[in-house]
C-alpha cells in the first residue's frame, strides 16, 4: 500500500489502548475482566420491545437529522424543566461520541486550543486532533479535582473551548457544584465554550449531580443513553446548547451520521420513562466494595460516580502493575492510556459481584507480593 494515501491528520490519532485490552482479554482463558467500561445489566424489556415493535411496524427509514419529534420533544421538555433557558435546543445524535465529534468539528478551527483535564477519556485528544485543534492539558493529580486557578493559567488567546467530564472516566470523580459554577463562570467571562460530557450523570452516589449549564446558558451539554440504560451498542445520544451552535451540529450530522438509528430513537422514548434508581444503588454498593477492598494497600481518591476507580499503583508504574495482574489473568487498564502519567490504573466495577470479588482479591495479592525480580 502507498503510505501517501493516508491523510496527515491520522498521524495525530492514536489507536485506543482500551481496545487493545479488549483484544487481549478475548485471547485469555477465563479472564477476570475489570477493564471494560460496559454496564453489566441488560437493556430493559420495555426498551427492547419498543425497538422491536418499531422495526415490525416499518419504522426503519431515516428520521429528521436532528431527531424524531417524539424523542426530541421529550428530551426538550426535560431540559427546559431543568435549566429554563430561553435558547437551549436539543439535537439527537448517533451516540455521545457522535455528539462530541459534531461539537468539536463545529467549533474548532485548525490551531485552536482545547483545554482537557488530565486524566481524560481516551477519545478527547483524538477528537480534538481530528478537528484540527491542539489539546492543552490541565493536571488534576493527586485528588483529580478541578483547580480554577490552573484552568485560568492555561487559557491563551487561542483557547476555543474547555471539555469537562463529570462524573469522570477514568477517575469516578464528581465535580462539586462550586467547582462547576467556577468553571462555568470563568468560561462566560472569557467567552470560551464549555463542553460538558454528562453521559455518566445518572451514576452519582454521594450527592446530586451538578451541570455547569446551571450557571452558564452557553454551555454545550453532551449526553446519551449508552451507560444509564445499558444501550452501548445502540448508538443513541443527544446534545443541548445554544440554538445557533445546535443548528451547525445538525448540519454536520446531515452530511456524516445522517441521523441516529430510527428504531433506537423509538426505544429511547420508552427508556426515558424508566426508573434508574436500582442500577444506581447497585453500582453504589459495588463502589463501596472496591473502596473497602483496596483500603490500606492502595492510594485511592474515592470515586463518587460513574463505575470506575483509579488507584495509584502501590509499586512500579501503572503499566508494570497491570502487567503483573495480567499474569494472574486480571485485566485492568494502565493509567497512561488516560494520562501523560503512568502512576495509576483504571478498574471498571461494572462487573458481576463474582468477577469483582475475584479481581479485587488478585489486586490485593499483587500489591502485597511486590515487584518480581
């Protein structure tokens, strides 16, 4: 193959370290898999029924690019009730990642800077690169809290937007209302777009969720059905923000994703009627199990949301510690997949209790054993 066929932009886009872990797990016999960020509960029956009914009734064609009216209206009603903004519009997207891609490609010019918090979700930097921008990292170690003074110092004349994720992947940290308010107000003062990735907002264990859109009408929120409803493969998300920006995102979606899958949008209407408290309670219990099991052997900032923990490796680098776990059939993800540092590793506790118990036992064993010669 002629290497000249490959676009220059692809040199700035890295293969996902998480996907590499998935492939490794497939090759292992009976792996203890605490690597995958995938809800371990199935899609609820009413949601499955709605999708199947839609297919059987012939609802299989394209929908409006911005989403079918029934789903959009239901989402818009909820958004209006929460924020009360006069100019906040909803667009249905093909997954949360699709929404992020549309957002960044709609606002970032070549050379623009996008501030991202380290540790970060692996997709962020690559999407910024695809849009032609440059990521600027703001370090949040050791407690993974947002320091507004650090953010202010990172802003330059080329800063176009800031991307925040709470509850956060990979740390499980939920930003406080004060932290979100400070970030929202800073962006408003500086005329910077704040993009809030809220796909894990249903999983908050120690207090209410706070969106920066509560303090800044220009915040762009990206959300979705994947995590809360176990619909990861169904590719249904949504975004809401100022109508001018949403119109540009819809225009770009028209010439890329076209629309979210039609039958899945019908399922989304049914999903919005579900009570998610049982799933949240289950993951709160799993979170507590992880924190208790790692106590005394690992330095861990207690996760307050999502379904991840990001402990510091008790010896060696994060990569070395993960490798020692793999030797005992345990799959976790080294921290350098999510960070410029290689000191931590990510656990996903979206797993059965049996798998989680096995994995936590191995982690304690490997921590106590120390590095091998």
